[in-house]
C-alpha cells in the first residue's frame, strides 16, 4: 500500500539521451543531482550543466574587486567539481544572485536551447524550494518543458526543501565521488555544513529501500505533456487522497 505513495525500489538506470542540468547557484548541480550526473555519464549520455546566477550574495563584499574575486572563486569550485563528476565544464549565465526571475524571455531562451540541443531530460530545482532563485528556476524549467510536450521530461531535485519523490536513484556506487565533489565548494562549506546536510538527505532517502542501498537521490520526474495538466503535477499522496475524499 505504501508503495503507491513513495517508491520502495531504487533505480540504477536513468533514461538515455542528451541531458540538461539547471542549477541556480554554483554548487546546486552537485548537491541536488551530482549522483544522477555521474550515472548519466556512466551510461554515455551527454550532460550539459548551466548555472544561472553568480552566487555572489552568499556573503558581503567590501568592494568591486572582492566581489569579482568571489564570483571567480565560486566558478572555479564548480569547474573542479565538474572534473570529479566527469561531464565536462559548466556554463555560467552570470545573473546576479537573488535577482533571478521567471520571465518569458528566460522561458523562451530555455525552450529554444532544449529544442536546438535535442535535450530529452532536464534537471532543475523543485517547486518546493524556498530560496527565490531556486523557485524561479523551477518555474522557468516547468514552463519550458511544458511547452516541449511528451518528448522532454523534467526531473525536479531537492536541496533546501524535501520534495515528494516518485523516482529514487541509488547513488551508492557514486557516494564517495559525490562527497569529493561537494568538498570542492570550500567557500560555501565555510558558511554552513551543506555537504553534511545533503549527505543526511541522501541517506534518509534510503528509508523505504533495502539495507544494501547506502545513499539515494530523490526526484519528481514528469514529462511535458503531464505538465500541461496542473492537477497531476505532484502525483498521489495520502494527504491528496484524503483531501479528495473529503471533497467527495
């Protein structure tokens, strides 16, 4: 019965085809779906990572030079992590941290990119995220993929807020490398133990799985056609079922 609401098995194989990973800040691509990136690379799927903002708002800067140095540091951290994950190099849009907005221009830009590069799967933050840049990027991704229809799927990942996953990916074989990649973000780990928090989340996601599974990334995967039906967006839960029963 419980398996109707949350997976009781973890996959070790992801859909094939070109993959696009959208990260709001330098580090989110690793924290949210570093294991999935490594799995796609292992399958031979081309992976592109686009990081939307410059990450500059994580701390204060006394002058312009300090700001520029900090932005460069954060980019270098993502470059170093990319070498561990093995997908190539990330691309940076350079939008000022905490100013990302869900605009028609960005939605169309993303839609055009997906079509041009023949992307079949997009990874982006979930709509449950609290940080404004995370949420804005989630909204952009949802609308762009919605316009693509059934040929493109969206996998929402979790960082700052848990989501209700319908896909669990066993990242046990990649756990050590994900830890190494997270350790690249020295500037951020000096602020908070993000690596410890993410590892705790990945371990917790094993709750419904066999003991042999040591770490898992959770996603809510949905294709563009389903995104055209908002009432189906986050699937079933005990809470939604109970709410429907009350209404009926």
